[in-house]
């Protein structure tokens, strides 16, 4: 999909939050460099042999206070990435006023205390830095599906604020969703548009469970460029 960031169209409060998030990301990189490591290296540390599809670290990362969750894995060889992070907010972190998108598919969609909202995936390169964001279909993560607008509200609550597996990584991934909020919004809107169009063209199949529809929307990202654009807009 195509996307062009227009920082000048964003409210100053949003730009300031993005700038603060950028500072947190750069600080995470600074302390990780001092230990001669990076984001992915810390997530895979002490985890044994790295196997495709397995979740890292084992058991995922979960903040019981905010109900935020993430894990790292790899399986998209055609994408030229090393692997990617999946980010979620679980029941308890999802406001009761937010309801799932109507679903009449064949799978058991998790609801109530089992509800889980997938936010976005973050593609990582071999040296351990982010290169893209993408959204996936419901069946990929077995999530509870929420509209783009509601997913964006839930994403604003994502925060992992403890030391396992690494405080710098947890601060980094929390800040990534803040720095790239405009891209996240565009990706989610495009995700819903594609699903609606898929349903229209394949009305004999359930779009949310269609194995031909996996990665729905994606964008390349560059942390340094995003931070620079935000600072220019704040001058």
C-alpha cells in the first residue's frame, strides 16, 4: 500500500508524543549497543536453538497490569526479514465499551475473558532493526477481530513495563507503536478495506478464515526518518 507521512497535519500533542517515543527508541538502542546486542538478540538470548514458527521468548512476554503481550517468530522467507514481532492487548486491557466486529465464521473466536486483539506486526532485519509494519487476517493469530478505529483505541493502551526479557526491548516495542501511530492507523484502515472488498468478491467464503488472505496491509518504516520528520514539524 502507499502512504506518505504528513507530520504537519498532526496535532502538536501527537507530534510531541511521537517525538518522546522516538527518544525512547534511541535510548533503547544506546543501552543495547553498550552491551553489544540489539532488540532481537535480547529476545532470543538464552532461548536455545532458534526454530521457525516457535514463539520467542518462550511463553511470550506479557504485562499483567496492562494486559499487553508480544512475541517474536519467523516464517515469512519471501519477505526478506529475519522475523517479526506480533503485538496484542488481551481482555482486561480492552475497554468494555469496545465490541468485536460481527463474526459468523466457522472458528471459535475468543470472547469475554479470552478476548485478544492483534495490533500490528513489526518486521525486523538481520542486524535486529525494524524495517516494516504489517497487519494479518484473523485466522493467522486466532484473535478477536476489532474494527480499525477500535483497534487503534486499544493500541493506545499497549505498554510493556517490566524487565523480562529486557527492559530496553519492552520500552522499545511500546514506543514503536507510538512513534508509528499514523502508519498504524493507515494500515488498519487498509486492512478493513481489503477484507470488505474480499468479502464482496468472494461472498461464498468467510474472509476472516480464508487462507488465501494472510498478510493484508504492509508498509516499510525507517525509525530515523520518522523521528527527523517529527522534529522538523515541531520547529
